[in-house]
C-alpha cells in the first residue's frame, strides 16, 4: 500500500480541511489516482461528500494498493489542518503514507525557503527528506542556494487504514428529486446575515426565562422558489426576521442528467414549482422550505472561503443539498463538495 | 397592509445608519418603549425608574413620514421650545419592542463596523451577479433604504431594509407599554442650566471613571459673577474632581497642569460653558447621582456636539444631547440635528449625617472656585 503526492494548491487544501473540520473531527479519505474523496459523517448534523479532482489539490499522485489501487483512510482533520497551515508559505509540500512504529501515519513534508542567513544554529545537514521519514518534526539547514536556507519540516499525522469492507456500506444519502434548485449568493454574505440571525435568536432566549432556554437550538428557516428568490428567516418571541435575496439564478436542468430525459423534466417537481410564486419573493406560494440548525448552517457556510459556485437543492420540508463547485483553471467543475442537511420536522 | 385602513405609521429613511447611530446611544436595555406621534418616533428605555433615556427620531430624519392616529382625532403637536417631548397623549400609540433586535436589524448589512475584521464581501466574489463593486456597496451600506411600518395597534412593528437585491424584513413583536410615568422633571423650576460641548463632558466622566466610583456629585456656583461648575466622583478607591472654570482669571497660579479641559491662558479665554444659569446665584448647587447610571450616557456624550445639563429644584438631572447625524444623502446640506435625552433621579443626600465631609467638600470647592488656588482638572480630596 503506497501513497505519495506532491501538493500543488496548499491554500485550497488548507481551506478545505478547515471547512470540513468545522463539521466533524474525522474524515474518511478515499484516495485513488483519479480522484480524492473526503467524507464527513457526523453523528448529527450535516454530512459532506466531497469529490475532488486530483489537480484541484495535488500536482502528482501515486496510489497503489491491493484493493484496486484505492486507499481508504480515517484522518483526523484538526491535525491535518494544523499541519497544512504551517505549509502556507512553503515552496513545496509532499504528503505520503508511511509507518511509524507499525502505526500508519501521513507524513507531510514542507520545504520552506527563507532568505535569512543570520540564523545558523543548526548544523548543515545535506540529506534529503526521504531519510527522515521516521523522525520527529525536524528542521534542517540546507546551504544549497547561497544565502537562502531551506527549512524542511515534517508533520506526522496518525491515521487509520480502513478496510474496503468497512466503508463498503457507506453511501451518499439518497434523496428525492428536489423541488427547487437555485444558485446561492456569495456564501460569506449569506453567512454574515444568517450568523446575525442566529445571534439575535440566541440573545433573545438567553434573556428570557429558563423554560425557553431548553430550546437553545436556533431553528433557521431557509426557503427558495423557482423565480430566483432565497429567503432565510428566524423567529423568536420578540421578533421574526427574514432576508430575501432576489434575482438569483435557477439553473436549467440538463435532460441528460434527469431520469427520463425531456419527459423527466416535464414531470420534475421543479417544473411544477415554476408555476407558483413570483420573482419579487412577496408571494407565499412556490417556496420550498427547510428548517435547519442555525449554528450548523454557519459551519456549512464556512466553505464559502473556498469560493466557487454553490447550487442549493431544496426538498420541501425534507432536506437541503448544497453542491459546492470548486473554481479551477480549466473551467470544468470537476471538484464538487456535496452537503446533505436534513430538515427538522415541523 | 389592507387598503381600507391606512397603516398607523409609514416612515421611510434613506439611511439606516442615521437611525442606528442615534438609537445606539440608548442601547443599554432589552426593551424600549416606542411612542409614535405626529412629530416623529420616540424610543425610550429606563432602568429601575432611577434613570431613563430617550431618543427622538424626528420626522425630518425620514424621507416619508405618515402618521395616522389610530383612533379619534390626533392631538395637535405641542409647541415645545425645549425640544423635549411632552408626556404621551392618549392617542399616541405606545408599546415596547426589543431594542437589541431593532439595532441588529438596522445594521444587518454590516454597515456600522467596516473596520472590524475583514470585509467579508469585499473579497473576490466568484459570482457574476455580485461583482466586487456591488459587494462593496453592500459593505459600505451608507444608503440602506429603511422602511418602518406600524400597521394597526397591536400589530408588529415591521422594519424593512433594502440593499441591492437583498431585502430584510424584521417584524418586532410589540408589547404592552409597562409604565406611563416619566421621571418628573420640572422645566419651569430649573435650578441649573449648563450647556457645553458633549465631548468635554465625556472626557470628564471618562477621567472620573478610572477609580470606579459609586457616586457622581455635581456642583455649581457663581463666584464673583463667574460661573463655576464641577463634577466630583467618590467611591471606595478615592475621589476625584473635574472642574469647569469659565473665564478663569489669568493669575500667576495658573500652572502648566492645565489640559484640554482647562482654558488656554491666552486672552480672551474661550468659554467652556456656553450657557450657565443658576436660579439662585448665592448658594452652591450640589446634587449626587449614581455614577454607573451616568456612565450609560457615555456613548451619547461621545457623539454629541453639545450637551445641555439641567437640574430642577428637586435635583432631577436632565442631560440633553444634541447629535448631528451626517446627511445620508437625502438631506440638502449639512447634518441633521437630533436629540437624545437622559434623566436621572438624584441620590438622597445625607447632609446631616455627613456634616464634616460635606462641609469639607464645599470648602475646597469654594477655594478653587474663587480662583485663589491652582486650577487642576483632577483633584484628590483626600
């Protein structure tokens, strides 16, 4: 079982792990030479199924295993994110699966070039990173390159190798065809407003009696219609507040991706929803509504730091599915993060 | 919004920021009383009946202000030279709302703190619908259209903010008004009236707050025809005093200790106290207040251009702050002037029990007031 890759896009990888980490501490990482999958399945809250093209993160990759050259790992995201954060200024970074005392680890080797030449406390060691795979985090001076020094730092992240059987029963949640699909406004904007909502509702419960304090979960209502409107709202004793975005885009369905082709689209729930509601969002009709936890939503919104288009699919009073397409150079949306948020029952 | 009956109040402001800046001055309580009249909106908060504060949103702050008295005929607007609102008449709708919720709503687009943290929308927006420029517009937020509607008595007060393609509506639950009596302040029986710059009062109170005092005592006296005004604080950690000497005599005693609060020694000295009226010039006016309550007005002091400090013969203190809010685009030129009022009930003076202490303080005041001693702004009276 071998895995070795050089990281091309450290900042994306860091932001990705940070966003995922807010939803759960452990990720199932499925590595293959075609794609990398990150899956977070917390006990409660939002599931994330991310499928990344190799070049979204890695420059080169090599994966070999007895099971169709696929490796399944359980990775602690906090450690991985911390290690990646220290690599933000690196000139290059590599990651590989290795063993330390028979325990599997992911070794992240970071090479940083500093222009400083006043600091020479370490003896020069002309050795490559390969011979230090079982050492602790270590720095080495490397005098190659005149005044520039190369610092090599290796982070070791303990992981668990998952047998194919262990993960065989894990599947993306199945969901019926959505009633409404809509392109979300910038997530950071959405997050900022919904965070204010959550704060308001929390402040209200805090100030009121203990009877209401038990329901400290803030229930945020998110709704959208097929006329470019998105609405978030929250209700408390003292107020009910809602924000409506208008002029958003409802992408057209691709007949090739809908069961039944053209006929399938005609029968699609969203086609029916198009008949209802208005573009100014003032009508009560045509909304697909889900009710979700405000704080959980805030965590999901943190993926906004990655940028990219986000399409939200609303299954009325059932679930909200977000497809976050990572921006990449060649214009294809090969990398997609899928968030499954189930609605509270009314 | 039925057609048959026009809403009690429809008010549209082109700048939520103006309203926010004014209402922030009284943001120390959870619930605010709202009183709608022909002249504007009055929001009032009180604390333990020992102090009350109110901000008056004059109808001139709004581009549209339509008030339809809910029942009977509306009272004619009271002519009021003092810019104080008269007690509510029976037909002015009065109710309570959650003040934090209103403030949060007014700043929902993050219009008040562009400096804090990084602007979340200013970063490169990956959406075709929102370019960098529209993003900045949301952030800058100087001209949020803000619409306040109060449909019928008992209905929620609905505040709608519109910014680009986002519309936020907040329906604030209206609660029954809790009190009807204001702290009585007799404008006809004024013992003292002082007008000065708000920032000077702010500086003085800030200075005094360093010892976390419990009590703030106000002294006023006319010394040889010259006004004398001092604020003194006392607490467990000690006491301190800030004096405002109008036109101090250019005596040799004047040391370089004078700061921005004291007058520059150059002639003629500018008047620290724009107005100084004492009903009885022969006696020392002395009145004490709870310091922590006075501090609630600190934000108003810091933004006010002028403050009018008045005390009536009962010792009730009224602080009236004149606040200029920037035009916001709708007003023709210059800032609009708004008023925020605070009233404080005095602490009961225990003159008889603390004879020595009281006399001692008065004597030092006299000494300083007569200009025979050094005129420091902070003076330990220990």
